[in-house]
């Protein structure tokens, strides 16, 4: 016999909200399977970088969590209200985190649309779930069975998610120019956060690597002799701070001549990243950006500027340093 809460308008609204949560999760799962790695939220990608999890694994894990929650809300009876409430609160928190991660980044406007919609939907559904009175307690023995059922559902959901095919980020065909030209302006980065520079919009993984403490972000090309000299002088024997070495790939249709330079720069302790292959990147490596607690404090492109930017971090006397041209802006 239906309870009074279920028979009341408030109860019916809460029931509709509880059924709407699994439906929302199913829609999200379909979008993630269809889009693959491209659907990975920026905040979750940054979290994965810290723990060295691949984007494909993160997408499968996200699908597994969402599938487990959807099935649990549909099948667990009186537990479903609390679980639906916690799920919508989690979706709202994730939407806020994604909007915060995208703020100040050089990304397309549509990237803000999905988290904005999720935040609006969660804002509409949470009050209905909160107003819906919980059902009367059931028999004590039902708790153990529901716990076993929840464990079985989660196991099945993650087992299925592990088999989900996840497509990687699309890239251009080798040997063909995509027609995309991207200009980086490192001379304008001083005083800005990494997301505000626009670099994180092309390479989201750089943000979590530079959020805390001192970091040197270095744009380089393995075919650049000056780049090899820079790394040999400053980073080959390690550094008292994090070094993020970002390789700038050549435009995909470029004809590369033979070179007697090593295949890559010498930097055993570097965090190595690579900009997306395909576009023509307008920037002249090497470029060194000194970052403290997520804010660029200095940008250097010439040897004397690099000495001024990094010398103090290595404990070199200040009298030997010249003022970098980037700081004079």
C-alpha cells in the first residue's frame, strides 16, 4: 500500500525526481561512450594527472560509477531517495568544479554549456528530493540484503564499464596540414595564472603540475640546438623545483631534415608533455616560464633572461642576473 508521502503531490514530485536521476545518468553515459576521451571533464583530467591515470581509464571509471548509481537508485527501494540526493549533490559539485576549471581557459564557448546545464538541472531536482519525506523503515534484515545487492550492482557496473570502447582524442592525418594556426604569446604571461595564459586550454595537464610551489614550464623542440643547451646547463643534473618540459611538435606536413642532435633533451626528472600534433604552433623555443603557486612570475627566451628567471632558485648571486625583457612590460 503506498505511503502518504508517495500519495501526496510532494511525494509524487520526489518520486519523479528519483526516477529522473537515473535517466540523467544514462544520458551522461551515452554521451561519454559516444565522445570518448573528448568527454573527460577538465577537473577530472587534472586529478588523473596527479595519480598518472590514463584518460581512457578515467572515462571507463566515470561510466562505471554512473552506471552503478543509476542501477542502485532504480533497484534499492527506500535507499534510493538518499542515494539520488547524494548523486545530484555530487553532480552539482562536479559541474561547479568543471566551470571553475574552464574559467580563464582558451576553450570554445560550448565547453561551458554541459556543466551549466547540469548545474541548472541539479538545482531544480535537489529541492524536490529534499522535500520528499523518507519512507518508513523496513525490516532490519533488509539492510544486509540491500548492502549485498549494492555490492553486486557496483561489481556488474564496473565490469561492464571496463569493456566499454573509449575513442582517443581525434588527431589529423599524418602528413596533412590541418590548416589550424595557433599563436602562443609567452611574453604576455607574466602575472597571469597558467589557465589565464591560454596554455592550459591546449594542454590541461599543465595546470595541476604547477598549482603548488615553484615550477619551470619550458617549451622546447628536440631539433632546437639552443633547447638542448638550455636543458644541459640547467636541468640535466636535476633542479630544486619541478620542471615541466613541453615539446612543441612541428606542423604535420613539415619536411624534417636529418639532424645530428639527440632525439630528445636531457632531463631525467622532468614532467614531459607534448602539445597537440597537427596545428602550426607560432612560438620560438626555447621559452622558460617561472611559475610560483600557479602564477607566472617571469618569462625568459634568451640566456641572460633565463639566468635572471632561474638563477635565484638555484641560489646564484643576484648581482650576476639581468632583468628579463618580459618583466619590463
